C-alpha cells in the first residue's frame, strides 16, 4: 500500500502541475456561477459513480489533504481532474481487492484494525480536546502568563567567550585601552555568535546560566565586566548594552503557543484518566514480562 499511495500522490502531483500550466485542463471543471448561493454539502455531492459506488466531493477534499503542501495550496479547481481520476482508480483497485477476498486475509485484517485504531484515536482526542481548548480558556491562561511575564527585567548584552582566564583578562586589558568590543568578539570569541560581534540580543535572567546572568544584570548600560566570568562554557567578558522592563506579548502573539501547551496538557491528562483502573501488561521483543515504567 505505501508504494501504491506514493505512486498515486506522484501521479496527482504531475497532473496538478500540468493543470497549472495548461488552462484547458483547468477549464474542464465548470466554475461556480457568480450568483451561486451556498456551496453544496461535500458529503452528499456525488462527483463520480464507479459501478454502484459513489465518490463524493468530501472524498476528493480528503485526498487533497494528503498531498504535499505545494499542491494543497493550489485551488481545488486546478487539481480537480487529477484528484477525480485518482479517486476513480482507487475505487476500482479497492473493489478488485474485495473481489479477490483480500478482506478475509489475516494480515489485511490486522492492517485494517491498525488503521481503524489510528482514525478512532485521532477523532476521539480531537473532539474531546477541542471542546476544552476554547477562546475563553486560552484567554484565562494568557492572563496568568501575561501577569507572570510583565515587569521582568531584560538585558541586551554582548559577550566574548574564551577558553582560559588569562585570555579573558587579555581581552579586558584591550578594552581598557579603548578596543572595540564587537571587533574583539569577532576576532577572539569562540562562541557561535562571534560573527555578530558577540550580540546576544534581549534575554531574561532565567534564560542564561546563573553565573552569566548575575554578572550581566549587575552591570550598568555601556559597561563591561572588569573580571572574567567563569561558566560551564568557558570564560566570559560581558558588555551590557541596555536594560528594560519586559512587556507581556499580546494574546494574538501567544495564542498558538497557548493552544499547543493546553492541548498537550489535556492529552496527557486524558491518557492518564484512560489508564486508571485498566490493567496493562508489557512484554519485551522476546515475549518476557517487562516492569511498568516509573
């Protein structure tokens, strides 16, 4: 099946490309009238008959979702002829497989059961979780996150990272003589950001190792550390460019991340709920019992 599916996707892709390049092919699908009302229900709109079987617009829309991103973004009218032919081909092959009694084979039944489990799991989680990830719930989470982040101090700093204390002291000596910090960073720093003059951008204390943050936030804007700062990464010389009080990001800026975090938490909780009261036994590849994960 993976080979057949890949071949079908490839065929659709080729035909879709041809449709995009050939207006005549796209024109084989009638455009909706300018004064048309609501779109028909895809689930009840028949787009082809294969013997006694119907293929619906919903079937084509589902097939479209399996295409590579560049083809999903194309108008349905452009790839419609290719999708329709592949749907017809797929139905003919499936019908032939049924006539060959493949549904009675044990390996086929196992694969159908796995596919069924996957679809059921996805729909169950999607519907049960989506009901809880509401706009109101996300805004409540946002208010808490915004309250926690508002008022935090942020620093904008540069640093020069070297391997030894002696090398760091040599950097400080050159800075005392008026050397340019960014130029020294490009010349001597071993940090990946050396090419940017050691610029670290804006950060909060929690985003850096404690030794670094303590030294950076103790500086005044425009000053640099007079003694090397040691961390697990080596020896640092730090220049503080500026400080500011962080403002909370807007709800729209955080909405997707909030939804992702909430969905992950709800799925974890749902799985724990489903595990409660159910005896689960685990076995290794050789069939010997395994202890439950801690």
